[in-house]
C-alpha cells in the first residue's frame, strides 16, 4: 500500500443564502421560512427535500492522512459561518502539498461535486487537483493516465463506486459495510441529522461524526488493500493494530474516539 493516503468526507447543510439569491427572496423573510417554503414546494411536486449539490454549504471536511510518519486525523471546520471558502481552499492546498492517494466513500457522487461547486463559488485555486496531463511540468504527464477527475482512474478512489462496479444499484452504505467488516460504523448521528444538529449549535458533534466516518472509510480501504494484494495478512493486522494504537492516544482528549474504540471491541 503506497503512501501518502488521504481519506476524506464532508458534512454539508442547505445553502439558504444561495437559495435566497436564486429566488430573489428579501431579507425580512427568515431562513426558517425560506427553507420551509422550499420543502413544501418539493413535497407538493412529490420530490425529495435533499438540496442539489450546488446548494450544499460545506460545514466540515474531515481527513485521515496516513504517511510514513503516522496517521493523523484533522478537520477543516467553518466555525464562524463565513469560512467555507477558506476550508475548501485548505483541503485543496493539502492535495497540492502532498499529491496523495485520495480515498472516499461516494466521494465521486457527492463530496467532490459539492467541493467543485463551492470552490468555484469562492474562487478557490486547485491546479494540482484539476491537472489532467495537459501541462508542461515533468510529472504532469502522469496525470494524463491517472488523475483525480477520471472516474476510472485510481488517484481518487471512490471505494463505494469501485466495489459496486460503477453500478448505482449495487451501492452499499458505509455504515453497513463497516459493521459487516467488524468496524464500529456510524456513531452519534447520520447525515439526515446534520442540519438539525447545526441549528442546535452542535458543530463539534458534527465534526466528531464526520471524523468517525473518515476512520470507517480508512479501515475499509485497508481491508480493500488486503483483498487486492496491496497488504499482506500480516501487514493488514499490523496496520489495524496501529490504527487502534493511534486512536487510543487521541482518546483522552476526544471522547468520540473512546466511544469508537469501545464499539470496536
């Protein structure tokens, strides 16, 4: 298994400000009224109330970064309600610095398109991420045959999409696959509860939830590497032990890792 590896996940909420812009809704109408009207409109049309990708405001980007120096978990969080552009830029800057193997669960279907739209909106620069081999730098040619954008390249590995053989009807939930493989799965909440938690001021709970999803994805990635021969049985066992050790060191300061390890058994 080649390093560095960056596993990521985002949590997002409805972009009410963007919805106001698109519909010309005046400021005296509350956010609650704006969102409720949109939900009712969708309900009347027999449609779901999940906001389209371009109207998803990025709240948290959590990453598990594994390289020769160890395993680190870090989250970029919009804590002031005005830093979405900064956290999206920070994520792409990390890719620029390390050019890692990027890993996600449904990142191609949701996380990356959302980051694309939000990055475009905020004027983010992400030249390494968007490189597809057309540049003149010596390593640019590698990106012609293996880049972050192409669905069938491995520089970004959407693990769910690959395991499903790119067939949406074969997709599996992260929580289910994590638990079936003996990992803890989701803790604390699920995606449908993120916006209510945000409205209740539970931003740190959302961050912790996102980080556990990232860890579930990393563990499944390790399992996948064992299946495809990227890790031997002994190397896989060693890496799993290393993950537990790392989380044990984080647990005293972060209670969600205590809960995660307890659920792991």
